[in-house]
C-alpha cells in the first residue's frame, strides 16, 4: 500500500540505530530486498531503505557509542513542540528536543514512563514510509512493556490512543485505536523476558513467508528469538539482526486487515 500522508497519532516511520551501518545495510537488503541509499554527510551517515523506489525504513549510526542497536518507532504529529509538552505533562521524558531535519521535517525522541523510547515525526516534504503492509515494508508496531496500565494512560494523553484489550492465551493483548482504526499494539512483558530487559518498541515487517524469513535470518548471521508461530491474523516470528537489534516479521492471513 502506497502512502502519501499520515493521520496525526499514526506510526509513520521506523529506523535502525546500529553499531554496524554497513553490515546492517547488507543484511536487510538481502533479507527484505531493500535498496539502501546513503543520504550524504549532511545527514550524518543516515541511509534510506527503499522498495520499488519508495522509502520504507532508515538505517543510522548509533547516536552515542556503547548504546545497544535498536529499531526506533516514530509517530506522526502536527507539531513536535506541542507533543513535547504533552509528553512531559503525562510523565514521559524528553530524550532529544524537537529539531529540524533539513529539507524533510522535524523530529524528537522521548521515553514513556516505563522507559520505552519512541520518536515523533512532523512531516515536511518527507512524510515517512511511502510503502507499508507489503512484503519488505512496515506492517505493525508493538510496545513490549512491564507497565501496560501506565502506558495506556500515557499514550492516550499524548496521542489520543484508546486501548482495546483482548485475551491472548494466558495474557492480554492491547490494540491501540484512533476511532475504529488500530494503529499499534502492546504486549505485557512476562517471565519469558530477562528481568533486566527494559521496555521497548518492536517493529513488524510484512513478509510472504515467515518461516523462510526466519531461516534466511539465521543464514545471514542473525538469530531467531521467537520461532515462527501462528496467531489469528497470521504467522509471525521475532528475529535479531547480526548486531543484536530485534524486529518482527509477519505473514498476514488473506482475510486479515492490515
């Protein structure tokens, strides 16, 4: 699905901050068929991943040495300065004040009250991902946290998300909605997660075959963190790239809505 705009409060972009930009570019290009293009020195080594000439994700050097590689999730907003005030009022932390990205838009980074980092994007000429919900492009964003109640209150205050909770095995999954539209999910961290692992946002990329993508991840030097499994909307897996950044993949059932 091609995109030309995003409603405020909708996740619109993901990028990878990594210690190995070259290695990550090769890995994801092979895994998803991306063409990864260096944006030049003026953008600090930032690279744009494309499918069919459409932007789908970014790859960037770590902002500070020693940080763990991770995928970042960005939510579309009309005014990053107003969002910054909403984040602090709701108990979040400002990690990076709103700043201009020359010729593209404005961005800022925050942490929610549980410690999960996320960003916002105030679009200029660049809206975010121009292609979603197709193999090799972003399909879903999910918060994994030990503080689901606090997160529900926080993201409702900041973005107006309503929490629709539903049973999932022995736990409860949350779909965040704007009106009737599901925009993101939330999964509570249980005993299967290491006690010292902080909450995090996990992007899911659409694939045509979750099992083949998991096998390719291992072959390319990554690892399978959660083996492919079925759920109501499709078959998914959680994977790790060679530098250690986690991401999900999902093959949606034909009847499942994006």
